[in-house]
């Protein structure tokens, strides 16, 4: 079981961080060799990934990475704004000092990485840690909401959202805005102003509501 969990997590990261091209066929036989496991284990992992929207499956055609879709990105962004905004508002009410400390720590790490990316011409070695730190910050925002259902839904939407942007976001053309946006979200959340925090989350994500951030 641990092997399957490890393969699932590793393959999930590959699927949302440009490990496969959009629309590409995902071949169980090749993955079996990559991971040194049985074909049945790989197929089970792929079916699990298809259940959370990160792989498409069709009878007789097998598994494929979802295609890039401006409309899908807009829809995912709308849902993410709603879930993250409400989840953060609930965390503000319920989280207390412990949540504030965890959020501040998550932001400190993310801000440090984003400033390093902003200062370098080749951020390739920082991409993986940025993906993880950005996810950690946004998950921490909603971590004290008190709703496992909301957190699970957010995790699923976040992964699909990230997958749609896996090409465009590797350019980091947005990084200076990100630094400011994340700081604004942190400040609003720590101030306890739920409406302002929701607005800052919307402001951070609104560039994806036009369908023009997909990249080439």
C-alpha cells in the first residue's frame, strides 16, 4: 500500500508540474518501468488520478493528460476563489494564534523563494520548491476552517487549476505581482477582516478569469 501511495503522490506532482504535455497519452507500461512496479499498480494509481480529474480515461483509448482549456481554467478559478475565500474567512474565525503563526511561517517561506526567483534569470532549480510552498501557503489559509469537505474540494480544484497552468507558470512572469499579492492576503487575514481577505484572494487570482494566462 505504501508503494502505491508513493507512486500516486509522485505521479500527481508530475501531472501538475509539467511532467507530461497536455493531451499526452499516459502509458501504464512505461510508468511500470519508471517506478519498478506491476502494471496493475500503475493502472490503479491512474484510475485514482482520473477520479480527481488529473487524468482522463476512455475505454479502448486508455489514459491521457487533460487538454489545456481557457474555459476550464476560468471555471476552476471561480470555484477556487469561492472555496478559498470562504475557507479563509472560517479560519479567521476559528484559527486563533496557532493558525496565524502557521500562516505567517508559510508566507515567510514562500516569500523568500519568490524573491529568489525574482532575482535570478534561471529559476529552474527553484520550480519544484515553489510549487510546494505556494500550495502550502494557500492550504494553510483554509486549514483552520473546520470543514474537511471544503479542504478536500479545495485540494482537488487546486490540483486541476495548477495542472492547467503548468506551462504558463514556469515562466514566472507574474512573480513580482505574486510577492505583493501574497503579502496583501497575509496582512488582510491577520487583520481579521474577512471581506478584505476575500477581496485580496480574488485580486490574486483574477488574471486567470480572462482565459488569457494559458501560455503558448
